[in-house]
C-alpha cells in the first residue's frame, strides 16, 4: 500500500505522490509555452488572443500563429495569488466591482505591462472573439482591440437549444470561418494550406481521445482521478496546446499514470466516501483550501462540468480532418457554455448516472452571470425533480475578496454531515429485521 | 456509566450549553455572551450548565461542540455543524417540524428536515448580516432601545413604516431618517421586523415552506419577530423558551447518538 493510501484524509494541501509524472510534465509544458514568448533565439511568431469556449485554435495554428488565452493567463494569475493586484489596477482605471474578474485581471495586467511570475504575456497581433454568448467578453475584446490597435475578428455563434446542431447554423459558422481564413491570408501573406489544417486537426483528435480516456477514469470505483481539482491542471494542454503533438503525447503520459494508480491502489483519498459531481468555475484564488473542504469529508469529484468548457469531447465530439470546417463549426456550437440550460441539465443528470455520483456541488461565481445564472434553478431541479442531494455555494474565480472560507466550509460541512447521516439512517433501516 | 451528555453551541454572539440526562431530560443549561477568547467562553458555558445541573465534569460522558466556534470546544469528543444541531433540536422539541428557521447573531438559516430530524436541504444568508440578530441590535441602538425591548414595542405599532433597505448599515441610516421625520419608533420597529420577515421568507422559499415551522436561535425570543414571521407565513410558528438552546440541545442529542453507537 502506498504512502498516499495510508495518509490521513484531512491532511492539508495536495498529496504530492498522488500527482506525479503528469503534473510535472504539465508544469514543464506551461513553462515552455510562456517561456517561448520571451525567447530571443527564435523569430517571434504572430500572436492571436482567443477565448476558450468554441475556440478556433486549429485554423490559427495552421497559419503559424501562437494562440494566447487571456482567460487561462488570468486563472494562472489567480492560482498564483497574483490576480488581486491586476483587478485593483483595473478598478482604478474605472472598471466596476461587478465586472468579470477575468476581464479585470487581464485588462489590469495588460495595463501594468503584461509581466507575470510565469512569463511575459505577449501583445496580440490579432484578436479572435470565439465566444459571443457573453456580452462582457465581446466588450473585453473590443477594449483590447482599441488598446493594442489590433484587428478584431468577431465569431458569431448561435446559442444551442437542441442537442444536434442545425445544418443552417453549421453553414453560417463555416462561412465565417472562411472569412477568418481570408483575413489570416491577408495578414500573414500565406496561402491557406488545407493539408496543414488537416494535420493539426489530426493532432487535436489524438489529444481529445487521450483527454477523454483520462476523464472517463472517474467512472471507476474508487475513482483514480480527481475530476475537478486535478483536471484543472490537465486542461492546459487540451485548451492551449491542442493541435500540437505535445498535447497528445501529454495525455499518453497522464493515462499511463492513471493506469499505474489503479494497479498500485494509489487513489486521490485513502477512502472514497462520497462521489461528487462538481459544476461551476473553481475559486482559483483559494483552490487548495477549497479542495481541502472536500478531502476532509472523503469526497472525491468523479466528474465535473468545468473541465468541459474547452469542449464536450467526452460526449462524443471529435475534430475531424475529413470534415475540417464543419467539425470546427460543430465544436464551437457545442461548447459547454453555449448550451441552453435544459441541455446543461441533461448533461449533468447523465453524468450523475454514468459516474454514480452521490451528490452535486455547484460553485457559482459572482463574476460570471452567463455561466452562473440558472445554477439556483439547477440546484432546485436536482433536489426536487432528480432526488440528487445538491449544495450551492458562491464565491469568485478571480477575486479573492469574495471567498469567505468560514461560510463556505460551514455549508460544506453541514452538507456532507447530512449526507453521512442519511446514509447511516438508510444503513440502519436496511439492517433492521423485517 | 451515567449517560449524561452535553452540547456546547458557540455562536457569533452567545455561547449556549445544555446538559442532558439519561432520559433526555434537560438537567442544566447556560447562556453567556461570547468574547474574544472562545476557548474560555466554551469552558465557562459548560461549567455554568454543569453548575445549573448540580453535576461535576467527570459525570458527563460525552460532549459535542457546535456553532461557529465548534472547533474551539477542545474538551469535546465530537463536532457537528449548527445546521444539523438545530434540525435535531427542533425535531426533539416539536416532532412535527419540517422547516426550521434559525435567526442568530449573524446568520439566518432555513433548514428543511424530515420526520427524523435529518437535514434534507438548507439555505443561509450570504456575506451580509441584514435580517439577523445583529441587524436588530444596530437598529435598536439607532432608536436608543435595548434589543430586548424592541419586540414588544413593535407589537404596539399603529402603522408600520416600510423599511426597504436590505443592508444593515443602510437600514440604520433609514431608521435615523424616519426618526428625523418624526415617525413613531414603534411603527419603525414594526417595519424593521416585517423587513426581516420578508428577507427570511425568501430563504425559506428556497428550501420549501412546509408546516410545522419551528423558530430557533436568539431572535426567536423576540415576540415581535415571531409575530412578523407568523403574519408573513400565514402558518403558526413553533417557539419555546428553549428555542435559543436548540443548537446546544441538538448537539447533545447527536452526542448521545454517537455514544450509543449510532452515526451522529
């Protein structure tokens, strides 16, 4: 039995032996990615800023662009406790308290010169607003375009109200993708190379297969993965490096490690008491504290919705080199954040069954009404219509001022306490004669 | 072994302790104001309840801590959240309870429970003390009353004013403004109580209003608040002189369950 299995469940922080090779490789990939922007040895490649939801990475990559995701830069700042300084600076520029933390972190950081502890964030040569479902995001990209004098490409993605994308929506998106291709040809002076796009898409597909294999390990009992807290680390390659061989290779390492965990009995916790589904953006500023609130109760997240914001690959979608533009359009339409609430509910209800989750924890964030609005109704629906114990808690993903540890802990303690109690009562009733 | 158990509830404003005998009879209880040294406050609360019960410390078999200061009840053997404890305490005193409304110093909670006193769902006020005991303290102070006086006075109102604010600090300004406009303090107080009842109703609706409703926590001793809640809900509200102790009582009951081999 490994050290991890015999370690007390309530010990603080993340067990280092639980997160082994894959975590080390992920760190290396992050360092290399940001480090390359500061390199003086290589000629600078053009940089495009893009949003994670429904991103068009493959097309940009086929033109030799480096893609930067300000949301991911912002979450890296938050997890390293560097977001507040940027947010306060943005507020001093006039951005209000209620403006999204991602936006304020990024605009504050940009205005302060773009220097972070993990690297220098490069200036954009092009802004691609790949998710139009959030009006604040649209304004964010407009502000960046004005600030840098960089061209802005607005990708208009219709909201998904049905599980299968409509042909007219796909056609609408494909026509916009061709507009983007023409813009990129003009800006780079390079002709579009369909074979190069297909090659990139094939790499994406390979990474998507590996990522899905990792996520589905949460179906095992006990789960060898932490589908929320651990997946957050592994979202970097699927979102930022997708389309490169490095991303696909990364998941080979991850999945080998997961297989080793099962073989060695090395699980996220010594005892998996509760299997939970987590919905919502994490409180990055207090990520370890929040994780400890789960660990204390023997709760392992076996499935989560947030790691799917970069694509619902586990629901069957893959980028397809044989249908390059159509599959990119389907990908953008199918982004988790682009799904209507009835569709999101269905996904969550399916996950509860597939992953045998005992309960759902919803973490709402003050910053984002577009992601969070509706989570109160989701909570009521899960409890009353689905009979799934559900807890709703709220803080923020970027702004540490909104994370109240005592209040959150109290709610989580009470929730798990009641689950434990109900389980004990049910066991006693089952054991009673007659 | 004498199965005397105790529950110590360290809230944001007061410490409560209940000592329970073998037959689940309350042998002693205490209520004291919480200061800065929570560890000592917890010890004092236990000592006072033991003195009330004419018992000594070794005679207590099991102690459970609850409330925000529960982790400071170092001498206890079990820690349970006040949400589970109020649920259990309300079920003990009023077995027909399906919804517990706990209004304490800085928290308001609506807790839906089943027939065994187990928590089914709960909702709490978030990051704001509006609608809590502290809210009443501040407003009583602004009107020059002791918080203990305002409940009965609110019942003498002729025409309650509308207190629109949902913020403790702004409510104080609103009260001052009404005073300067010559409004009767009783009407202002009735408005304040109605404002809290409205706010509490919103929490209760989040978990589902189902009779019987049992009112717990320090504010349950305020008859003006009981009246305002009853009026807003349209159903009777269970309340008892012991309502303020239900967290501590529930803690003691959880302790008894653990002692007898059940899951607390």
